């Protein structure tokens, strides 16, 4: 019996449960990306950001988007560290 025969005999005939949810999450992601692009384009006023001796001239939309990305990265690393800590216990 080959590997494909074994996989075929264990198949139950049911559809994958994640099909609808993956399509829904893809559409939600697309809507959020379009909203982000509209947000950045509408907030194009230039602003100066002073941080640790750096002076940056950015549009407000790009600055807020950058701050959101930095916050998401920090949240990702903190949640990963908490998951590792729980797994070690």
C-alpha cells in the first residue's frame, strides 16, 4: 500500500470546515486594507516628528500607520513571550 492509498482510505468524505472562515477573513482583510489606504490618502498633512534626536517630516496618515504597526509588533512579541511562558510551566 502506498502513501496515497493510505491517505485515501482515511478520508471521511467531509468538507473542510475552514473554507468559509478563511474566505470571510480574506474579505475582511481586503476591506481593512482599502480602509487603511483611504485613511493614509485623506490624512496627507505634513507633520514633524521629533524622537530621540531624529527629525522626520511625514504625513499624518503615514505616521499614525507606522505607530500602529510598531504597536502590533510589540503586542505580537509580548503575546509570544506569554505563550512560551505558559508552555514552559
